[in-house]
């Protein structure tokens, strides 16, 4: 039994060292990408704080400090600064542009007030109040991430014909899992054991690997309000490539019925002759510029006149193209469905299969 406990303790120490090196590694990696956007900058600062937190906990290796309740409370009050940071990251990831420097400083300032109070009045009640504050902002973050992600998903489905690296489902999943695990660990392991600490570190390693990889390849899209007269193009940095639309041919001077006629004519030409849907990254902005309009009018045309989304409209043409490709193939020499998907403008086989069933009622095979 004693040997087993020593093995578990050794494993816990090993995982502690491994996860510390893990966060230090990602600090260096994220430092090179923190200028990409605000989301990556917030993730970098959050990771830097976690790495510092793990290194800081080395003070407990000294026997005279190991069982000090006061030191434990001081360390905990410092660790809790991480909550406003990670909340800011999740909010910014689900709603680009939401988190400003002022808002972040305000959240950290409130946290600093609790730490200052604890410095003059080192009582457990102050730590409890601090944790209550962090619990509240965590719950608020979860709620807003869910709301913002639903708006975001609706926006990209209406404005973009692909979702690769712009979908925010990973933000929702990682946010929910992270805070759930944090709440569970806080309440279930108030008296931690070597085994509980080791298992939590293993779980954290998996969770943060998932979060880092998805955040690293995520491309931020700023949601443009209908009142804004700009369009965002799909370039390497989507959110930084805005173009004015004031000189578009189709304007509000024309009657809605006349605009609808022009849209129908020009979209037909663009789809049937130019076949822009074959570009897997074609966007609503690209199409609106090509037909001499703006995103607001064109989106309104799709939603209120055709009663569809831009995404569904484009993929209907792609499915028709896929059917032509399949029909033109000899029975014995047909290409794989993955090649058919790429040839018809889809950037993933799963999306192709889903839309094929949706449009045709049967699988492509």
C-alpha cells in the first residue's frame, strides 16, 4: 500500500513538471503569433500566467512552507487573477472586438482590490469573496459565449460558403469543458490528493492541447453590422481586409423589385458562366462586389426574396455540379467522392455528404 502511494506521488510530481514545461513551450510558441489578433494576444497572456503559476508553486517544496495556510491563501489569491484573463479570451474568441483594454483592466482591477484587501485583512472570508466574484464572471462568460457563438454561427452561414478554420464550435466546447472541470475540481477536491492532482493535470494537458491547436489555426472574422458600409474579403487575415462599397452600381435609389431583377440576372450569369461556386472560399462579399452591390442588399435578397442563406444557395450549385461530374464518369472508373467534393467546390467531404443528402435525399454513393 505504501509503495503504491509513493508511485502515485512520483507520478503526480512527474505530471506537475510535464505540464509546467508544456505551458512554457506554448508561451514561446504563442509569443510569435500574439500580434495576429487580440484573441491570440489574450491566449498568450493567459498561458504566460499559467506557466508562472506552476513555477511559483515551487515554493511548496520547502518543508517549512509546505503546510502554511497563509501562504496557501496568498498563492490562491494570485492564481485567481487567471480567471478574468481566460474569460476575456473566450469572450473575444466568440465575439471578436468585444474585449478592450479598458474592460480587461477593469476586470483585473476588481480582482486586485480583493488581493489588496487580503493583504491588510488576511482572512478566509476574503478568499471566499474573491472566489465568489470569479464564479460569477465565469458563469456570465459561459452564458455570453453561448449567445455570441449562436449569433456568430448564423452570421458565417449567411455570409460565407465554407466554415473551415472560422467556425467557433471549438470555443464553446473548450469553454464549457474548462469551466466545468474547474468547478468540479474546486468543489470535489477541496482536500486534494496526489492522485486527484495527477489526474487533473493529465486532463488539463489534453484540454489545453485541444484549445491551443484550434486557436492556432482559427481565423478571426469580425461581424459586420448591416449599417456598416464595408465588406470584409476572405484573405489571409479576413478581419483586416475591408473595402468600401459606396461606389456599387446597385444602390438604395433603385426600387426593391428592380434590385431583385438585377440580382437574379447577374447571379445567374455569375453562377452558370463564371461558376464562382467552384472556389471553396468564395464569400458573400466576393459575390456582392462581382455583381456590383453590397453585402447588406445581397444578404437581404437571399434571406427575404429567395428565403435561403448564401451558404445554402452556393452549395445547391455545387451539388448540381457534383451530379454532373458523377454522371459524366464511366460506371467502372468513377472517382472517389472526396475528389468529386473538391472538384465541385466543397472543402470537406463531410460537408459535401451532408448537403448532398439534404438536396437530393440520398447519399452521393
